[in-house]
């Protein structure tokens, strides 16, 4: 059984485009939020037996403006990777 579905775009009900298929068949998707925060300033003191928030004050890139360097918080973060 063979089926053909003809479409040029797929959208969320609120109208946000999820993907577009161009004339050559390539699937184009909107930018996916991503960032890379780095610690470049002076060393930060971390004490034993206490909880310490490490500040990452530099952004190498920030697609979607989801990372705030003033408080090292990420908005809309679902997937995280921390490398030390």
C-alpha cells in the first residue's frame, strides 16, 4: 500500500511553523534554542559542605536569547550538559 501526503509546511495550532519542505525536498526547521556559557573571569571560591552557584559570565553563542549572564540562568532549558 502506498500513500502520498502533499504538504509544504507543518504548523503548531497557534501558527508557529514547525517545519517547511522546499521545492527540492529539503526539510527546513526554525532555529532551535541553544547556548554555550563559559567561565572566563577570575576564579570563583567554592567552600566545602556548602551549596555554591557557579557563575558563567560569557556567552560563546546564544540562539534564542535563553541564557542570562547576569544570574547564570537559562530560560526554557530542557536539555542540559555541563562539562567541567
